[in-house]
């Protein structure tokens, strides 16, 4: 399958050009093969991941059915590389079973409460391979997200790196 080489704006949703391009560029930089997205909503991040990584696949988790996300992914012809699981990431027994280190990309943008972000970061970290990328969205926009991310970074003794050009202040770190 031939992938696009540069970011193209998706006119069908609220994603800003800065957000979409910044996320697309980070995916291109890190070159993940297997991604996990916690929090799907409209599917714009999922679409950007799949477009930026035509060699990759993505599993998206959300407590809602995310019909708009499925329609977006289908419209873009990306369904074969996308799996959606309607589940609550806060309830481990609801999350599909993946082995530790299964993913090399985890994107956290689910429930923005401090406790939920902590749980999602821990879930993602456990499923992330060595050298994999953990991304947290809305770091500079939501105080609870920032607090949870900072506590997580302190616990892991790893610094977050800002996503260049991302208006919501997304951050990422590499798992050693």
C-alpha cells in the first residue's frame, strides 16, 4: 500500500492544522509498527497515525462506540489496519489481552481526570516495547493531565519531550 508522504488536512472534523501536522510528523519521526490509542472519539488521531505509518496497524480503545471514527477510517480506506475495541480502559478486565511489549506506540487521550490519566499511562507503559513511544495529549491544556504526566515521569525517571507545533501541548517519552 502506498502511503502519503506529507500531511494532508482532514476537513471533516475539528482537528486543527497544527495538531494534525504535529501528530503526523511525530509518527513519521518515530516510525511505529503497532500502535495503541486510548481514547478515540472522532478518529482523527487514528487516521493521522494510519496515514503517517502506512506500514503500521492501530488498535483504538474507547468507552463510546465512536461511529464517526469508524466512518472516517473507512472513508480513508484504512479499515484493514485498524481495530476498534469499545471498552473502558479503567477496567483491566474489559481491555483486550495483549502481551507486555506488544506495541511500539501508545497514544493516551481518554478520560482527562488525574486518576484516569495515571491508569491509562500505566496501562500503556506495560504494553509498550523497549524503545517504544508513549504520547500524552492535552498536557498544557488540562491541569489534571499535566499533574498525572509529571507524576508518571517522576516515577519512571524519564523526562517528557514536547511535540513541536502541537497546540494542545502533547508530550512524548521513549521507554528504555
